[in-house]
């Protein structure tokens, strides 16, 4: 029976539901020392000195380490997860970028509130935390940049004086004759929109355990990381220790969503402390540290406009957007450029000009969150589409269907370049059909009628519509190893780790399909640099596309080796052999067979064609994607808004999603619904708010709100599989897709519910306070809430 395409129960769940998962905090090393950090209370301050004498006098304190103590080992180093633009993109677009640097501890200046200034190492975390309070730092406050517009002012203080300004990234991309499109347009609509600052908030915060082997000097590091191989490489460069003497393990990781996709100073410092002190050192991040000092995301402001014919045809798009990247864009242009190249989504837009400016401010550094620039793109475009439909007095769904790409228009070239420098061609998908299906499942016409009836009764119901495309399966190359053991079990080994996506199950399904082995006999090993030497990380919805196809290639090679070995033993040509129920069987002669266990045990050096294969059979192969493959889909929802409290209740939510061939539909559903919850959070609740002094005002879960179970409806999820031709499995990534349209949909639905009163809403999250303010303003103007002018 085929294993691909079946909703097999997740193999890894047994250990999780029985409490046998192992996260970084579960890594217990005898006599380990614990780290707590002294963090700057100022957003910007010169550090004149650090007095640690009182802290060192506390029993149990082993060390207090500052930048001065580390000397040149403190850095700065080139940031390990800052990569220059791909050469083809650099040549064609010539984006302006400023390379980022990393310090293990703040040296001469603290650049944001929460930056680590000193590390206290003690026999337990409680002693370390007590000692942190006794470390005296002499700060001299400096001017603070907390506003991105202020960062662009000619007289703005410079956060990096050697730059000469505060611009971290700038680029312009486009297609067609956009000036002509706007000059000849019947209608031009404009909107200024803002996507608030947020953070990923995985259940498990960051954490690092580092142990040095006293005999060999080798280093083992456990980190809650999405990219253990990148961390190993960074440690090799900063510690001066050969990479083959550094083992990095990402054990069970309690969520990442992009926050754990880069290398942090703490991940480099804790191993250095372990080497310096000659033992084991452990650091587990608190939630307040996580909110203040892990990477932030989103925080874009768009000035976007559309050129239109009176019949609703889009002629052109212009967008200028500003990104507040905090003290640094630690992943180069990844997020800003993702926004630019995903901005047209799957609509017909013949002419575009898109300009991005990313600036530094005195806030935590910016990087990726689930979607990584794509939710911001969907938010900007879908919001201006809603505005255009209102101006044209067209039904919002009909307007979108009029401009949406059809299946027979695929592949479609948008005329701009993707992040890897290749032409942005949507490879497969029926965007218009998916939109029509979503409207049907929502029962769009019924909700329009319900909306009118409800308004007459004083209830405010709105409809939200938003689509998305997502480039998935980004390079680099990934490899996999698949081995048949004499026990009959199959071991699949890959580099990148899992953060809860179900990799152990999906990779077992792929290998099981090719080798005709039950998934229960397949073990997946991942996230360990000693188990597999290379890996590009679990990021960017790439795992199933790149790693999955690598496993398929390795399993196919192993299958060929198994049949070749059986040829000599059974004296039957490989073309006449199959693998059935754990045995190699001759077609048409079921009695001519050999069990896989017997075959694996008998294949040894010098036997048959296997040469030096040894006990068991194995194969290693890889996959290099030519470029990304595009997942797509459409979300539609009905909401009710209480104008007095400003609360929003989602009444019905529909998803039509296309991730190509599904390996495990239940896992795909889980990814889509989980992403949807994160999109609702971006749309309704989650915002990191700073004051003018650069102080984080939403630094706890009392202020930084997350969606609860009661806020997230059980959606209707329907899949439309249009297989990608860019990889042998025909798959597209799915991990981020559910998040992408959420904020756009929420804003559109709330604005629709409030009628003209909603015109004042231009930002997400659409909090109760913002809704109440819009309602109050409408009352003051004498506008009826819910009515449309």
C-alpha cells in the first residue's frame, strides 16, 4: 500500500504526549554552571565601566564576564546569518546593503534595551540571577532613535557612525511602463498602511548547553536552533576550533517560526564560556528576555497605489515601503525583498515599481517570522484591492476574480526577479479557481445578505478576503543518507532539524513508499552535525521540497542497490524483481524471494556488486532545487465586530490551499491551521510597542497578547493539489502559508463590518482600542457605523 498521500499518525507524537521529548532544558550535565545576563536598561548608552566585585563575592558565582574580559574574542565578527544578495540578483537589481556585525557582549555601547552587557556564571540559575542584580554598570545615556522616520532625518543621530546614515537596505524593482500605466489610468487609489512589530513567541524560548571534553578538548553544544550546521560553522570561525571537533545538536525544538533561524550572541558566548571554564555551561532564556532581545519582525509601512481602468482592470502598481529593522537586519535583504517579490501575489499586474528602504533604530534586531515578508506583502496588496473595489463601487470578490490569474495562464512571469535572482515565474496553481472555491465554501452571497440583515438589527458583520502565493523550497542543496540494517529497519539521516512539523513521519513515508517498508520500521535522525555533516536549516518552507526530494533520491539509489544485491543471490535480473512486504521477490514467481533482513546480513565486502558496502546497505544522494516552487491559496472569512468593546469574533473561516502533492494530509492540515492561528494573532492581537525612549512597553504576555483557543475558529480547509514540475516529488512547501493572508483578511473584514467608520483603520493588529477609536471618530462626525458612504 502506498504511504505517500495518507494521513498516517505522526511517529514522533508518542514521545511528546508521554512526556519523553527532550528539549534543551532537559539536557542535564553533571556539575553544569548556569548563566544569567546583565542586560542594558537603556535603548542607547555608552558603557563607561562594569563593576562586578559585589557579584563575585556571592558564594557560588564562578565568573562575571564582560566585553573587556573577552578582548578580541568578543568581536565584532561578520554576522553568521547575514549573507550578501545572490550574485544574479546583485547584478540585476544592485540592492544597497550594509553588512551586519555581531558582538558577544555589548562593548562600548548598548544599542537597545535588553542587549547583553555581562554574563554571570554560577552554580545554579538562582545564584546567577541574584548576582546579576549586584553588577554595577556605568551607563551614559545617548540619543535614542525609536522612530524609523526620525532615523531618515538629516540630523538624526547615527547608530553606526561609519555608515554616514541609518539606512541598512535600499532597492528598487519593477516591470513594465509604470509611469504610463498611472498616466493613462481612469482611476488611481492610494493608501498608507502599517504592519505592526511582532515576535514569533515559540512555546520553548531559546537555550544553549555547551560541554567541553576535558580529555580531547572537543566541544558539544545543544541549542534550540533551526540551523545547527550554521551554528557549528559560526563557532568554528569565532572559537578557532576545527569544525570536526564541534558537535552541535538541535534536540526536540519547541517551535521556531524563524526566531531560531539565525545565530545569536548567546549561542556563541555560552560555548566560549564552557571552553574558558573547562566544563559545562547552560543558559535557558526567560520569556521576558525572549520578548526584549530575540529578533523582532514585520514593522513595515507601505505607501501603495493602484492604477485602474473603470472596469476594474489593474494597469499598474507602485509601492514605497519603510522597514524598521531595529539595530540590524541580521538576515540581509531576506525579509524586505520577500515582501517586494511577493507583492503582486497571483494577480495580473502588468506594470510595477516597488521601492524598499530599511532603517536601523534602537530596538531589538529584525529578522524573519513565519511568512518572512510575505504576510506584509499580502497585507499591502489585498488592502489596496479592498480600497480599489470601494472606489470603483465593485463587489470586492468580483473585482479580485476579474484580476486573478487562471490555471491556463500558468506558468506566469511577473517580470521581476525572485530572491535567488531567477525570473519570478509562478510555476503551478489555479489561483482564480481556488478563490472561487473559497467563496463557494464561505457561502459568500449568503453572508452578503446576512450582513445587510444584521446591520438593520444593529449587528456589524464583515467579510474578509485575502489570497497568497509563497515561494517555497529555497536552495541550498540538501543531501540524505538511507541505510538498510540487518534487522530490517531503515535509518534515514538528514541535516536540518524539526521544530514540530512532523519530519520524522513525512520522511519515513517518502522512504517507505520507495523501499516498500512500513513506516514503523523507519527511523529518522536529524539535527545533529555529527550524524550528518551538512544542512541548510529548516526555514523558508523548504524542508519537504529540498530534504524530502533528497530522501527520495537516496531511497531510490538504495532500492537499486538492494535489487542489484538480490540479483546475484536470486539469479534474477533487477528489472524482474520487486520489494514486497519486507522481501525482494521475483515477479511472477513469489517463491523466489529473500527477506530484506537476510539480504542486508549477507551483503558484505566482496559479495556481488556491492563492493565494500559492509553489513547493511546504504546510499547517499541529494537534491538542488533550480529555484523555488510556489504554493498558493485563498482565505475567506466572516466576522462580527462589537462596536462598544471593539472585540472581533470570527464566525466562519475557509481556506483553499495548494501545496502541490501532499505527503501527509493531516500534517498539512496541522501546518495550515497553525499558521492561520499565527495570522490571526498578527491581525488582531500581537504588537511590540516601544515608547520614544526605546523602552519596550509590551514586554510580557500581559501586554503582548496572543490568540487563545477561543479566538481561533475551526476552519474549513480544502486542498487543491497542482503538482510542481520543479522537483521529482511534485511538492510545494506548506509551513508558512497559513500565516500569510491572515492580517490582510482581518483588516478587510473589520473595515467591511464598520463601513465608512472603518476607513480610519490602516494598521494591524486591529486592536479593540483602534476599533473603538474609529467608532468614536465616526460618531463625532455624525457617521452611522456600519454604513457605507
